[in-house]
C-alpha cells in the first residue's frame, strides 16, 4: 500500500488535436449505433430517426469541449473484470450467509485506509468496487484517506483492499508513471 | 429444455440472494450493515436473474441489453450505498432504533 512517492515531473503529452477529435466522433457514433441496436433492435437502425440521433451524437462530440481522457489500459481489463466478478460474487455470498445465519455473525467496525490511487476515475472505481467486495463499504473519502465500514473486524480486509488497488492501478495509466512506461521500452 | 432448466435454476438462486439481502436489511443492527446486505446480495441476486434470463434471449442484442441493465443497476447501487453511508457519517442515523 505505502508506495514511495514518485517524482511527478512527467511531462504531459497532447496528441494531435484534430485527429483525436475525429476519432472521438467516430467512437461516439459507434457507441450510439451499438446502444440503439441494443435498445431497439437491428431493424430500427435503418430508421431516419436512428440515423439522425447517431449523426447528432457524433456532431455533438465534435462541438462540445473534450473531457479529460480516460487513461485505460485495455490489457489489464480482463484481469480486473475477472477479479471484480469473483470477489463481488463472494461478497454477495458472504453477506447472504451472515444475514441468514440465526446467530447473525457480524462484528461491524470502521477502518481507515490510505490509498495511493490518483483522484478521478481510478479512485472513483476503487470506492465503487470496495462497496461490492466481501464485507467492506466505502463511507467517506478525505483527501486520499478512505473510511470504510467492515462487517467483520477480524477479517483480513487490508489485504483485499491492497489487491484491489493493485488491480486498478494496473488498469489505468497513472500520469506519474507515464515517463517510466515511455522509457521502459528499451531497458 | 436445458436452457429452460438453467433459467429456472439461476433465477431461483438469484431470488435466494434477494431474500437474503432483505433478511439482512431487516436483521442487521445499523444503517451501514444494512447497506452491505442491500448492495452486495442484491447485486449477486440480480446478476443471477439476468444470467438466467440470458438463456431466454432472442439474440445478441437482448443479451447485451440484459448486461447493460445489470451494469447500470450495479453502478447505481454501489453509488447509492456510498452516498447513504456518507450522509449517515456526516449527519447521523435517521432513526436510532435498537
């Protein structure tokens, strides 16, 4: 958990703005098409309203200011997804067992955990997934200090949190790591 | 036939989780513990129901639609749980039962 702080002087790079905008518009059009297909079926895709909506979505992404890019690393996503599915299933199983047990075996407590994840999508995802892990619920975030509620104060919650944090860190490009990963091609 | 059997089994299993989540909601002592039961058990319950329904889907679009429903409910559930927990932390419990 406690990682030595990396010097954060990695220079930020901006890709060609025009190209990235066109790519974003195409991606938006593709997402809109997919969504329309999912919601209305393939026959509805050829209706004028569908085409209008898809084109408008693409145009909107050209006109509106770009949000911050989502620095995802697709390679690490299947691992994160598998980890999430497994542990959220175990989380449901665990709490269902405790709720149905006649003795109600819970010993709730609060716990604090300092995360090293960057603010933004990684930290948001971390807090969201924490609430679905076995026995943990994210309550409050102050800076990087997370207050959690745990159902079983004797469970090894910290190890699970560290595992999740590592998974999530692998799934995102950390701006602080960017320099390192760019130089890492030629050791 | 097999698809129907799988649907019945999976949906039944999902309902068990919903029932367990409701039991937790009634039996757990405080807001935080109840949120555990609500979010986690219902997430798995809905996941199993959705998985069961996927065997009845008419095509890939239906399967993706079910998946989309699960993901949206999941995101809403975990966010709502966190917001209720944070509200309780800053403002105290709404009712001091037990």
